């Protein structure tokens, strides 16, 4: 929905913007398709942070490299370049009625899950020119109105500054995932 609201603002006279939903594997299929496109800054991926920050810690094999990968022999340490943030949204951890009301902290909930692995499950989602276009589009009154209706907060920062929180999230989530005892999946 957000990509469709942003698309008209990114379109130019000489280039239409086509939004193509690529569901599957929690967004990993979309990343794979994006990486198969020419490296000409004409194919963008709009995704949530877990693709870069959490997935490298919970999946043994990904079709893309992140800067946590150590088994590559190239100077490039990631296949995905964070370009520009568009919006933030509140995220909540929610549990179903089978979880006792006495679970009031994340640590208690993680412990409860470890003791009941069969009961516990989860569900999971040219740079400078592109940055300028995305930032201008995100600041437009039409898009900020759409974001308000979706309960999202518009924000932006330059590409270099945006890379830092993405990397920080990647580093922050590694120990958290490890502490839960969650086994990486293929």
C-alpha cells in the first residue's frame, strides 16, 4: 500500500513506476528478484527492516549478503544498499490466549516458549538520485496524508545516515535472536 502511494511521486516523464507485489518467504523472494534485476538503480525494493536486520540471524542461507557475512571474498560487504527511509510504524509483540496472563515481560515469554517449543510459533517482511526522488515523494502532502491514514509517521534522512541505523539494527538483533535459542532455518 505504501509503495503504491509513493509510486506516482517517483514517476518521471521518461519513466513510469510500476509496483509489483512479490509475496513469499517473508519478503526473501522479492529480494531475490530485485537482485536479479540490472544494477541500474531502476529497480527498488520497499521492505521492512527485518530483511536486513533480523533475517541474517534467523536463516542459515539467504540469497543475499549482509555485512555480517564473513565467507565472501569480495570487497562489497552487502548486496542491498539502504537508500532512504519512508515511514516508521509502531510494532507490538502480541500473544494469543494460550499464553498465561502472568507473562508480563519478554524474558518471561521467551522462557515460556523455550519450555513449550511445540506450543510456541511465530509469524514474520544510482543511489543519490534515487534518494532524492524518494525523499521528495515522501514529503509530499498527498503521501503524508496517506501515511496519516495508515497510522505511519513520515520521516527521512540522507542515505549515509540511514545506513547507520540499519546496521545498528542488524547488530542489535543478533544477540537477541541468539539469546532466545531460536535455531536458524534454511
